[in-house]
C-alpha cells in the first residue's frame, strides 16, 4: 500500500525563504514565523499521513453506496471527518466572525496540498464546503450568513456546487433548471443536476446546495441564471433542522476514480431555495470564488503528482533490478536499485522538478490572493486573475502526466490496483476536467485574461520576469537559471505578440494556440519559481546553512528543470506560430 | 456506449497506395490486390465492429473470476472466441503445414489493429497464443510442432508466456523458478510466475504455457535460463488430453484495465514440462518472437487511440456547446457542435494525425518483417530490429496520450465509466509497461540497436530519409512535407552524433537521453510516413481520383502533423544535448 510523506520542510522553505511571507505587509502574515507555521504544518502533515492516507485505498475500493435514498461513504471516512472538524482544520482561513480562525489563505493552501495529496476524494468534502462557504460569505444577506456560515465553517453542515446538467456543462446558458418565485420570498427549484461532487453523504447533519437555476421570464441564456441556497434539510428560524427538502439523489456515478467521493445526480422537485445575491447575476456570484476553486483544483494535480512521486521514489530505491551501466553499485545485493538507471532518474527528476516548482507556483498564487483580498491590491488581483487558468490547467495536465510517469517506475506492479499507483492516476485525471475543463482554462487565458485591462497584467508579469533577470544578471551562481528563464520568457512574449497581430484579423489564430500558450505560460512560471528558489538556496548556502544537502538538492533539481523542461517553450511557440490554418483548414465533415 | 468504425479504407490506402504491397517482390504479396484485401478487411472489420466491440464494456465491467480453481471469462467471450476461431481469424499468417493460411504478416497486422482496437482484452487471448505458436514453430522439435501447433493455430488450445516473477520483471537473471530434469526426459517445473496474461480461462480446451526457468547447476543469471512447454492438461501421445498438470492459478490480479483478460498468478508445483529449444538458451528463444510481440503491443497503443478518437470525433460533432467565436455555425440549434471550437479541433487533429501516421508506421514495420522472414532480407531484418523499440515505445506512449485526449473531449462524461472513454485510457495504459517497459525499449534502442552491426541500420534509415527528401526536393506540392522531414531528421542525426561522441566517454550521457531519443525517432518515422502518404495522395489527386475528399483530408492531416507535431524534435534534441549531468548529478539519497 502506498504511503504519504508530508513535504513540510519544502513548504517552510517556500513560505519563508522564497516568498518571505512573514516580512510581507499582508494582514496576518506577521504571525507566519517559522515556529508557528512549523507547528501548523507538522500537525496537518500528521493528519494527512496517519489519518487520511490510510483511507485513500479504502475509499477507492469501497466507493460510496446509495441505498433507500441514503448515501454512505467508505468505512472510516466519518471518523476521519470528525477528527478533521474537531481539530479546526476546516476553518483555517474562515472569517472569525463565523467561527473561523482567520489565517491567511497561504496557510490554508499549504495545508490543503497535504490533505488533498493524501486523500483527494476525502478532501473534496470539506473543499466543496469551503467553496459554498465563500459564496455565501461574499453574496449572502446578514441573515443567510448567520444561518449557514457557523455550521459550514465547522463542517457540521457541508456544501455543494450545482452547475452541470445532462445537456450542458461548459455552456451553462443552455440550463433548464427552473426557480419559480413563491409567495414567501423563496423559490421552488425544479430540475436535474449531474456530476455533483459530495452531493450527499453521511458525514454531516445537513448539506447546503448552491444551485444555479433560471427564474422564468428572465433574460435568455447565461444572463438569466441565478444562484440559490437549497438545503437538504430545511433550517428553522432558530437554526434547528426541520423537514426534508424536495431534493434527492438520483444515483451515484460510476467514475474512473475519486470513488471515495459521492458524485451524485441530484433531482430537485420543487425544492425550497433562497436567492443568493442578485437575480440573474448567478454567474457573477459563482465566479467570485472561481479563482480559489480553480487554484484548489490545480493543487489536486500537484498533490497527486507529489504523493505518486514519493512512492515511485521509494520503490526506485528499494526495488533491485539490473546493474548500473557504469559498474555495480550494490555489490552485496543480487542487483542494483532501480534508481541507478539513467532513464529511471530522468523520469523521477521530471516528476520532482515539476512537483517542487508547482508547489512554489501554487503558494505564490495563494499569496497573491491574500494580497488581493486582504490588502485590496488591484495589481495582485489582476495578476492572480491572469495566472489562475495557468495554475489550474498546467498543474493538472502536468500533475496527471507525473502520476502516469510514477506508475511507470513500478513496471507491471504499477498496473495492479493493490500497489495503489493506478489510483493516483485515476484520481488525478478528473482535475483536468472539472472546475472548467483545461481547454476552457486555455480559452479563458487567451480569450479573456491576456487582454484584460488593456493587457496590463500580462505586461506586469513580463516586467516582473525581466526585473528578476536584470537584477540577477551578474550573479554567476544564477546563470543556469537566469539565461533559460530569459529565453523562455521571450518565447512567451513572442507568442503573445503573435496573438495580438494575428488575433485581430482572425480570433482562431489565437485560439488554435491556446492550449500551447497555457503550457508555455506554465513553463515560464515554473522557470521563474525555480529561479527564485535557486536564489533563496544560494543565499542560504552563502549564509552557511546547516542543511547544505537540502539546498544543493534544490539547486540540482532546479537546474534539471531549466535544462530539460524549459526548452519545451520552443516547441509550444513553434506550434502557436503556425496559426489558424492547420487547425481550422479541415471541414468538420472531413475529419 | 462507444462504438467502433473499422478503418478499412485507410488500411487499403496504406497497403496499396503507400506501401504498394502487391508490386513488392515478397512471397504472397502478389495476392494482395485490392479485391482480396478488401474482402478480408471488410470481414474482419465486421467482426471487430459487430462482435468484439459490443463485448468491450462487458469485459471491463464483469472482468474474469476465479472460483474453485476455474477461471471464467466475461459473458459472451466464449461465443465470440468460437466465432473468431471458426472464421479462421486466428490462423491468418500461420504455417499452412499446421493448418494456417500462410498469409503475409502484413495482412495479419492490418486485421490485428481492428481486433485489438475493438476489444484489446479479448484480442490478447488469440494474440498470446500466436506468440507461443511462433516460439514453438521456431524452436520446437518436429514432434513438439506436430503435437501442439495444429491445435494452437485453431486456438482449440491457447498459449501463454511466463516470464515475470514477483521479484523480477526486466531483470530475468534473478529468476527462481526451477526445472529439474526427470528420468523420462521431461522437467519438473516449480515456482511462481506473475502477470500471466490469459493465464487460464474457459475459452479453450487446453492452455500451453511457455515457461522460463532455470535448470539447477546451469550458468548463473540470465545465461542459465531455459524455456519450457508446460501444458495445463497433459497431452497423450495420440494427441488426446490426459491428466491435469501440476499448474494452478493462484489468483487473478485486480488491474487498472484490460479486465476482460485473465491476468493470473500461476503456481507451478513440479509441473511436467518439456524443453523448448536448447538448454540455457531460453532468452534467445524468447527473443525470436520479440519483434512481432512488440509490434503487436505497439498496435495496441495505436488501436486504443484509434477507437478513442472515433468516439471523441462523433461526440464533438454531436454535442452542442457554445458558439463558434467567428459566428454561429448552427443557427437552428441551441448551440454549435463542439467541433467548431479551435481547441477541440487541435485536440482531435493531434489524435487523428497520430493515428493515421502510426497506422502507416505499424504496417511498414509488418512489411519489413515479411521481407526479413519471407525474403531472408538482412537489410529489412536490421531495419525492423532497429525500429521495433520505436514502434513499441512511441506508439504506446503516444497512443495512451491520445486516449486521454479523447476522454477530454467528453468533458465530465469522459470520466464516467458509462460512456466508455475511461476504459480506452485504462486499457491502453498497460501497453506502455508490458512486453518490455518503454524505458527498456529506449535502452534497447540506444544501448543496443543504434550500434548494431556497426551502426549500419541507422545509417540505412538516414539514407532512406535523405533519399526520399532528395528525390522529392523539387516537388512544390510536397514542400510542406519534405522540408520539415529534413529538419527533423537532422535533429535525429545530431542526437545520434551526440551519443556517439559523448557515449564513448560516459554511457550515461546517451542513456540519460534514451527516452527523448526514442520519441525523437518516432516523430521522424511518423514524419516519413506522412511524407510518403502525402506523395501517394498527391499522385491520386493528379491521376484524377474519384475520392478527392479522402486524399485532400489526408494532405491536411499530414500538414497538421508536420507543422504542429514534428517541431517536438527540437525539444527532444535540446534535452538530449544536456547530457548526463542533469540526470546523474544528484546522489540517490538526496532525491
């Protein structure tokens, strides 16, 4: 059975030595000294390793069941969920006014990586609750907040997001679910929603569904969509639970993975719902929390890659097979460990250099969200808005690839469920699809975010990269980082320029390259992260750190990324520069 | 539920217009006129589409069961297997002396793609039998051939290959299974073998296991391994079935996919076995059929990509979601079909251009095998020996990627088992692992095949590409193909040169780039295939073909590959040229 090793040291390194969080002028950050975060991360790591990780295979094997309308989660999930709730882990960054701990989103993100890495299907229950909490927190009336938030902060009540219907996923304008106004100010919700993660289960006393629906007579399409709070069990005015609402589980979907999470078809039959936010502005309310939700999904990609790598590494050190081509390295054993073989190392370093770079990228994103929200910093808001599709799309595409690569280290054992490596790949696969499929992320990036506010944010990004390169141009120790970063960033700029010039005449010229652009952007971001980490490690070594191994390994891993991953920007640019013709030339009927 | 459309037209195009098979001076090829192959391919396609494809999901859902020592295959498998046997489809290229039809391996390969695409788990039963048939045919005594081959040609008896043990897969020198000589000339085989595909089942009257084992007192390691014939049920001298042999199924493995195939742990407890070939030369006997087996696995990668693409394409034409950015294309519908969106087209063309190029590559490989075996052509033998790891490694890596890409077209539905797209990815995943994991293919290519016979075969390959480019240099219609092929081939040559120069000093410098080299080589091969197909299509158009759409689509698809896939060679070369340092620099304990 696979195991999980919490990356607490690496998280600390990024928080303190790379982002330099405690020194940042962000409310709450001054508390983030090494002792405090160390204590939080150590405790979260223990729960991830000792409580959630052992339930990962259980969740996959047992799955969730629906019997007589009642959904049961796999054995052990309820106890683990209670332990998480009771430890306050569901409330980390929630508003203290409603019982939250008010910690920065940065800490929530660091902890979140460990929880989702150790058991992705499990972590989706509190994760979706957090999303619903954020929507009510941002758009609810005072009464709604008072009624729902305290219970959602503690996960006594959990939450869901209901968007998709059988005939519409990305294109929500086609939605059919209706919300008919009632005399008491509530709405009667009728329709079917599918793919509802954590749709129903036995972990909480109530489930608060946030449901997108159309009020009859409203505007056509996406502009007539509103958001509603629809509790599974109606809540009395005194906060106690009342009658069952008209919402039921149609079935639990059989999926490729995340079997431990109950993905439900939800049927709303005149269920009582209350408008959240403004009539017909449901999409805006949803989008408020989209950045956070998408970053959280990006972290799922990273998390599964991280745990898969951990296990592949352990296997590569343990499994004896063949001899090193340059001479026996384990003369007392019948063979050398797998890790002596260059292609195994190549594979492991592909994973390791992605995981550590992506971890820094995710935490940087969380830092930007804190600055945007806690400091009302429009520059941070613009930048994270630009980077969000990159974090979601690149980290989940690449994260999935890493889980497949990790599986490969195991040879045939990687294909046998007993060893657990298949599950990491099967679970990670969904992250490329939900919360906006990665093609939609690429479209959002190229079609919307690039030109947002006159292109100010992408220009800001380029200036930041240029600034870093200029600042460190004379540092010989960073040459292996600065030069490749500069080249990759030039490729990204050239791609952006191509889109500007061509996209004016033909938007397809830009959209045909959107997938490649998202990946190109992702590589540049990871290149920037590695350059910053290298700088931090060089500084630590120069200051005589006691932990030379950690920092020298960091530099070696970073050099690998710069030398062997970053050149991918060339191919992405070459593809982008072929424009619309290769993609749009063929008539649909001739495919 | 997914469906399968047999690519008979495309197969015909490659056989007749690209490879020009009937005109080749290979025994049996003169019969391969359009009427004959059309009849064979149409019939095989019907079986694939109507008999095997509908059982694909059944196989995945039901899996195989072991009860009281008896393995049962999924419902319908037995009837389908009988239909395949009775139609003579298991005997296509087998020796007429033993009841085979003696058709070229080229035809077997074209048919094989359709059978494995429609139901990979099912096709492994006859597929492994064919492998065992080949080994006995090549190395058996006259008596062994007479006893086993006629029944194996008809699949009345099926076959297996037993190599792997719990502690050794790639490194078979560590093998523990023992073969103790008996007074009657047989051997008593004792040991445990794992991952035995089609290890036992209810489809045939007997299972003929080919088992690698060590004769006590023989040479150490891989040089002391011999191959044995170990029937599940002993065969009497008159050919009738006798007693059960001492071989039993320990368990059926729970796998990520190919659930319809019974992957068994096989226990040999003093089972009666007979030496196949020479004592201690078991690996050589195994390797005789390795080229064919590896090409067959390459075809599995292609096959799953092909069927996944078929379904993704149908979905992209059918599913209405969003509007084309350049203006509504389906004004009467609530939305446009997915295929109007550039990134969906990009995804589909990635798949289509791979599938059609890989199909040509696989058939070219089969053609080389025919020339090597039927014409005793050492040049063809050398070339296919060089290309085999590329066909296996590149087609299965990329084929799997395509199944994942096809799944993505479905959005959330791609993750739900009901839609069948997950199965294509889960099934395709094994092809990257078995029959020599792809890392081992890359090692075989760089460490052995490149330098084979003084590098003669790779030089021959380069000359062939150069020849094609030179011959067509002045053809303006082929410019889009010749120029990119030339550039890609130069990258491959540069990589080979780098290995020669660096590998002399440090073999790790070559092996660190082996994975990239295999992919670089694969791209050049597909580039060559596309250039040849383009030439054939240009010729057909010039000759006034009635099917202009087919050939114009072929050209558009090829141009896509040349413009958007082939530039990948640059990145592979850049990675290769970083040499050993990034990969070997980090000490194992610091990973």
